[in-house]
C-alpha cells in the first residue's frame, strides 16, 4: 500500500469524526479559545478543560494528549501552531513540528487513526497554501517511515481548503 492511500481529505467539522485522535489547534495555555479549539471544547464538555488544566500549558510546536470525553473520537492531541509573523520567525519549522509531534504521540499511544485540522491557518494567520505544503510533506514523510498511525485525515473546514489538499496530494 502506498503512503497516499493512508491519507484522506474531508471537508467538515472535526468534532464529528470517529477516529482514534483528533488534533486541536490550541494556544499555549491549552485552556480553550475560538476556532476549532472552541468547537472541540464545546463538543467534548467541561471534563476536557479540567484535563487540560493538569497539562500546565504547551510550547509552540509541541503537543500533548488527553482523552476526548463527549466526543466520538478517542483522544484529543492538543498542539500549538505558530502565529504567522511573515515567515522569518521559524514558522515553517514550528508548524512542521506540530504535525510531527502529534504523529509521534499517536504512535506512542498505538493509535491507528488521526485527523488534523488546518493548524495555524485561521486566527494565527498562516498562509493556507504554505501551511498545506508543510502539513502534507510532514505527514507523507512520517507515513513512509512509520506503520502507526495507519491512517491520517486532513479535516478541512471549507471546500477551498479541501481543494488545496486534494491538489497537493495529486
Ligand atoms: N472543524 C475543523 N476545522 C475547523 C473547525 C472545526 N469545527 N473550526 C474551525 N476550523 P483556528 P489557529 C478550521 O483559528 O489558526 C484559537 O483561539 C479553521 O477554518 O481554529 O491555529 C486557539 O485557542 C482553520 O482552517 O486555529 C488559538 O488561540 C483551522 O481550523 C488560536 O485559535 C485553524 O483555525 C489558534 O489559531
């Protein structure tokens, strides 16, 4: 099976996905916010916030895992993407690290399926095409070298984002 067969692109709400882990595009506090972070906390319920409090925050580019409480997913991997400052403040390396650390944690927990939102491309302002290139190349490199997770979903929130990912994946 080629690596690309282990990747799919969906357009929709990540909180609805029944996968072993969904990834949250959080902030350094891990205490919730707007965008996908707000949607995940609303759908998971207050136990998620309590679990996040115990984590004591997260560095940009790193990731931490919790259970997913009321969500259909099994776990939430909270990662903190870079704020876009024009591209010369290590943004690509930090974004790559978000995908890489999330995949490492998924492997460590023996998770078979993971879904990513388009990290940093909302409130944090990362250009969508550039973020898509980083996301896809990091995931492809990981899958070429690792059996877990078996399957990766890119969960886009707009049809335009879905088109970018589909085009990038050929
Ligand atoms: N399902 C899938 N994708 C979604 C959903 C959803 N339910 N809701 C939004 N998106 P953003 P960031 C998409 O702003 O740029 C928060 O306040 C959205 O369209 O959620 O990493 C955190 O606490 C976009 O494509 O995250 C941080 O402070 C993508 O998710 C800050 O925002 C990411 O947009 C993080 O900013």
